[in-house]
C-alpha cells in the first residue's frame, strides 16, 4: 500500500504542476510537494488570450535628426549706405566684379556684382552680402586704402586753413583732396578735387583768380579745360572728364581738377576775378 500511495502522489503532482522533492544531500526530507504558480505577467513572446497578433510598440520620433542649418546672416543689401559698403565695393573692384568707383551706396550694380561673385564660387546667388560671402571676399582681397575707398570722391573735408576764414576764398586742401568755396568763414559748397602728378605738382600758397574761361582748351596739352578759373600761371581750377571717369587713378599737369561738372558749373557762376585761392596741405 505504501508504494501505491507514493505513486498516487506522483500522479497528482504531475497533474497539478507540482514537483516531488527528494531528500537533500544531508538526508533531510523537505516538503514533498512544491507548487509552481503561474506568473501574473505573460511572457513577451506569448500570444495574448483570445488570439490575434502580438501588439507592437509605436516607434519613438527621431529626435536626433539634425535641424536644417540657419542661413548666414545678411550684412548689407540693396539700399544700404556707409563706409562698410564702400569697402565692399572697393574689394569687389579688386577682383574685377565691379568697375564703378566706390560710392558708399548699395545699388543695382553692386547687387549684380555680388550675385556674380556668389555664383562663381558656388554660393546662393542672392545679391545680398551675407557673412559667408563677405568672408570669402576678404580672403581673396587686401585691405583697401583711403583712396581706394574714395576713388571717385565723396570724402569728408578737413577743417579749413585759417587763411580761408575771411573774405571770398577757394580753400583747397591737398590732404583731404577737397575744395571748399567759402564766404566770410562760411562754407557754401564742398567738392572732391585732384592735383598734379609728382612731375607737375600743383603749387601751394595764396593766390587770386585772375582769369575765367568757360570753354577753355589747353594750348600746351591740347586738352579741354571747361569752367577754368586761373590762379597761378597756367594752373587753374577746372572740370576734368578724366577725373570723372578714372577718379584718383589719374592726375593733372598741375591744375586742380573737379569731377562733378554740375558743382563746378555753379561754382564758376559765383566766383569773381580777384577772389582768393588758398592751396595748402
């Protein structure tokens, strides 16, 4: 009967998921029955009750995807003015993308030059000078000098010579390359001028206008000298088409050249014979 009872327990254990325990290594008998209870959480690979596919987790959004880079900051564009625009234009002249002298105004020609420069170097052709375009241009050019920036005039006049502060005076400053038309210490107008070359320098000192010639032509150089106002020998203040075209890239034979024809036409109408001329550094 003992054997029959043990056999019955074995069958019962098999049917209920129990395990019959044998004596341990020290000969002590443990509980004859060990019951394995089912886990409350089903294994991940089990099919849920009722059948169907195993539910899949929704993939997380790809938060690590890099954002598109921001466009470079625009420094200057059409309509801007100032010294920085002059430098941009002077540098564009160095690489032959701009042929007009620096004006300090970001106009159509500057926009077209910037766009061409950008396209040649694989940059977006916006015509606007952004930080990337500017850095590329700076690497390719040198720092412009003062007369690169003011090749066609536009520079500020220095304070007038003390000898210009009384009476009617053409006050000509070689340092700032400007002419002030002054009456009793008041500046009536200011314009850019250029002077003679090293071989034929413009004389310095105090002179007087002794002859005016509206449509003068030089007998020595056979060149036109419109609105000429002579003050020392053959030297005169007059309009120069060459100065208007080339700026400070050229020079005179000793005369004081003016590039703004309208400005000197107005000056010619106001100046009288006998008015003083002061030429100084």
